[in-house]
C-alpha cells in the first residue's frame, strides 16, 4: 500500500491495518524542498552480498601485514538477513530525551522536526 497527501491519522490507521495483516506499507509527501518517506515492510528477509575474507597463512614469512585479514574482490559470499520494521505509530512516538536517544538525535536531520 502506498499513500501520499493523507492526514497523519489516516496514515497511522491504514498502517496499523497493513502491519497487522503482513502487508507492506509506504507513505510520503513533499513540501517544496522538504519531504519525507516512511516504509513499514514488516518482517523483511533479503540476501546481502559480502566480500569473502581470506585469512593469512602461518608461514615464517608472515609478518604483521600478512596476518591481517585480506579480501579478494572476485570472491563473495551471500548472507541471508532479516529486518523487523516498526509501525508508523511506533516511529512517531519516539522519546527524544535521555541518553539512549542522544545518538539517534545526532543522526536525525533537522528537517524531520520541521515536518513534525
């Protein structure tokens, strides 16, 4: 489900229905130079490609440089990952005070608070 130009109450209500039924949900809007986008993919599984790490040998010619892990650009491995997305209501009720929120506050663009 994709929503644009909706009231906050409508977005929260429709997202609750989607989240409860395992339906993916996107909403967003643009206001001049500022805008937002929210995605609730529920429980989302995906595969990530990562470079394979080759371990250094244990021969006498191995020094500190050789003992460091090396990556081979041609060799990769596939890693299965899973993410749990929060609902729009949970995202909008974040508490921005306290030590735990300080790190998130530094990573959050000031535009977020303008849109609120």
